[in-house]
C-alpha cells in the first residue's frame, strides 16, 4: 500500500457536510467541488477508512439530509479516524452500525436456524446469501467463519460509543472480521460491489 491513498468518490451534501466538519480530513475545490465530488487525500490508514465510509454513505443514503443518526455516525467515525490515524476499529463500528440502522443486522446472540445461543467462546458462521449467522452444528460449506472475539467485539460496539472504546477492548483482527461481514451485508442490500473495498487486504 502506498504511503498516501488518493480516492475520488461521489459525495452528496449529506456526507460532504459531515466530512468538512472534521477539519483537515477533506479538501474540495475548483471544478470537483462544483461537480459535488471530492478527493480524499490523507495518510494511508486514514485514506482507506474514509474512502470506504464515504462510498458506503453515498450508496446507502444518497438522498438523506445531514440531520439524523446516520450523520452523527459518519461524523463520529471520521473524527475517530482522524484522531487515531487508524481505520480498523472506526470502520468496523461504522459498518456495523450502518447495517443496524438499515434494519439488516441479523441476531448476534443466537443461531438463525436452530436458535442455539452463540457463546463468547465459540465461532459463528456467516451466510453471505442470507445475511444470517449460524452455529457450528448448522454450518454449511462456503460459510464465512467469524471468530468468537469478533462477535464479542460486535456486541461491545453496539453497547458503547466509538469514542469510549479503547484499543484494549477490540483487536484490529476482530475489527477487520466485522468490517468484512458488515460490508458483505451492505453490498447485498445495495446490489453492487463497493469499489473502495479493494483497498482492504483480504482477511479470509
């Protein structure tokens, strides 16, 4: 990965307003601004996170006004990326909550097929086709394995604000797993691949 990440994405007023609110994160000018486009040019880590956050926002909320829970989520995430210089946990938090706010989050505490409780010590398995979690007994070939720490991390993210989570709470590995699963759900809902996702290194 190069030291700088330069990604051009379409921005509606919703995400442009939020990202401009985070001083120094977004630069817009000239004809690009008139065309409602903006180049995200930051250090490598920040560039990855902000590029994906922006594309997801435009895909999921193309016509929203900057005044609801999604705007607050976008702003909180962009601030965290800028403050820490890291994208793993902020991006996982953003993707997970985008799925939840969209009404697409499957139950994280029980198998969607047999109802078995998903414990903090055993992995679960994710079906991309149905956006559902199943236990080890109900797994089928081709399902994505989600380690137990990633499920624990997801539950923490749903219970705490991003700015109250520390590096000790959630590992980068667990955050990456959550991001991949949440982006799978988002892509299924928008019925297309996210171009900026190519910036992520594969985790499976």
